[in-house]
């Protein structure tokens, strides 16, 4: 495993302000990036949040965490042997930067050197069969022996087997809740073992109890961390299929282990194979497809996307906001389409979308599309 890379890092003040900004309601990864691009720093963006939220039609004052609250979370992380890694820092997972809207801050417990290994995700059913567990453990062990990191979600069944098979070589567990609340509880000891050689990561606050809606967010990070994702047993409606869909949308490779048509736990994986996923019956099936990708450099400069030139257009008027809101609906549309339809300058569109996002009226989708959040005026 490689050592943690050296390079420029956030100052303590920057880290506190980044944490305050990303913990503010309605500030997700995309909004965070737009705010930094627009105002130059998290500290400057925080000062503008009340005005922007009001301009977007927010009905309540924005609740921005205090510096003391951010410091308290940083201290909680330190007590747990963890730290927050920013997207511009050298030990932030390079592949994660290549997904749409990567988390600006990632809580990491363990050795960030594991992110230097080419990563493969293995996911599957919680109520896995003995054969499925054996297969996942074997794939993980053999991938680890060949120099790959194994990514999974610490769930029961296939995830647990994947982590156990790659403990000695390097595995990464992605949590749906805070790092101090691994789920399920019976895998707390396993999470400690993972952190000893690999890493446990989360984008959620410390003390956060995972909810059902948090698991798709976790699955998104699992897909984003990986060059390819292997599904070992999954029902037709399962989180593993969400992970596979997200991986496909990100341009990652999708693999599936076939199973008996009589076993409902194999229906999802068999369906993926029908849809074009790569068939896996042995580890070499994965390595043959992943190896060419693993040899490529995936490092990116520690910056956000180039922002639009906000100085090139005047401030948005109320009439401009009305035109954008009227153009939006429940169906996702591209920002380029909004620009053409409204005739507004791109900088004005970006600013209005930022205001709507902060007011809780906008939903962002893969590929940069946006829609009006259902139930909002």
C-alpha cells in the first residue's frame, strides 16, 4: 500500500468554514462548488447565504452552523481517530473527484494510502446465500492479492464477506451514517479492523443515525470510488442495483455474478447480465477488464470546475427569476436548454439556480440537469 501523499492542505480556518458551509441545509456538493466558484471562499459564501436564500424564495432564515459547532465536529472526528479530507487535498480519493458533484469533505478513518490502489467495488444481498458469501470473499481476497483495493458498504451478507476477504490487503467501507455510528451494529468490530489497514469513510456528520434515504447517497460514493462494480446476488429491487445504475451513469464498469433463475436473490444480477453487464465467474473476468483502466493516471488538479464569469453579466432581476422558475418543472432539463430558452446570460442562470437551490426549490440530477423540487411553488 502506498504512503499518504504530500501536498497543499486546507488551513484550520478553511476546514472549519468548509464544514460549516456543507452542513448548512440545502447546501449539497453541487451548491457548495457553485458558492465557492462564485464567492472565492467558504467564508465569503457563508456571509452571502441569508441574502441568496431570500432571493430564491426561501421562507425561513437559513440556519448556518457556528464555528463552535464545526470545531466540535472536528474534535469528535479526532477522538474517533478520523479527519476530514477536502476535495482539493492530495489524500482525497482521486477517482471520487471524477464523479458528478463529489462530496467536498470526506470523513476518513484509517490509512488514506489505500486510495492509491486501483479500486473495485463488490456489493450484493444482505440475506446472501452461503454460495454468494463464499464467492464474494473469494473475489475480494484474490483481487486484494493482485493489488486492488476492495470497496463496499459494510452491510450484512455480501458487503461483509467482501471486506473480510480483503482485510489483509486493503479495503474501504463507505457508511450511510456518521463514522462514529457504523451500521449494522454487529459490524462495529469489523469497521475497526478495516481502519487498521484500509479506510472507513462517510460524507455524513458525526452522530448521524443512517436513514433509509441515506443509503442511496452511500451507494453513490461506493460507485464513485471504484473503477468497476461487481454485483454478487441482488433482488430485483435492491440497493445493489442502485449502485450498479449509478456506476453505469458514471462510466464505471459493471459486473455481475450469475445465479440460479430459481433464486430471487439472483434476479437482479441476472437482469444486469441481460442488460450488458460483464459476466463474472472468476476473478480474472474482473481483472481483464479493469487492468487497462488501472494503468491510467486518474489524478486531477485539486480545483473545482472552471466557474462561469459572473462579472460578465449584471445581477439577476425578479423578472429573470420568474422566467427560470416558469421554465422549470418536474422533468430534468439541461442548463444549456435553460439558457437557450430564457435568453439569459449563463452567469445569471447559474446565480438563479444557486438561489433556488439554497431555498430548497431545486433538484439536481446526473449529468448536470436540474428540475423543480416536487411540491415547491
